[in-house]
C-alpha cells in the first residue's frame, strides 16, 4: 500500500521491496534491515498507528483528536484535517489512518516549499 510507505517514510522506517531482496539475493532480512512493504500494518493496527500519532503530537503545534466518529488534526487549534463523518464505531482506525495520511501529505508539501 502506497500510503503505508508514505507513513513509513515519515516515521523514518526503512521499507524493503521484493526487488531489493532479489537484487541482494538474500532471502533473509531482519527488522534491523527494515520492513517488507507487505508487512507494514499502519492501516489495520493501532500498535503501528499510535506511534505515528505520538510523533505528530510531539510537535507542540499539532493535536490529534480521535473521536467516536472520525479524527481531527489541528495546528494551533485550526483544522488541518477534519475527517469527521457519520460512520460506525468499528471504522475508527480507518478514519484515523486516512487523517494521518492526509496530514503527512500536507506536511510534506509544506516542507517541500521551504
């Protein structure tokens, strides 16, 4: 998933493609080498997604509000991403994931301008 790779780059996690493995002719990799693209679980695991949220919030400008029906990311109390919708509770991780992806895209765009 391309969005998982985007998050991995934001988190400074090395992503290893199958082509990388084939080029090195080494079928054995470890987590010290990085993660295979298919092993990234930001889209479906709170254990993977919460460190991303913590990194976003480690910058005092940003707040992430995970609500029952969506996720909002603010910059000094102004909405950057407002992913609030009338959805069921079991979709919370999906909305949070999408909000994080949208935030990172905007964050990268702002940093590219500098």
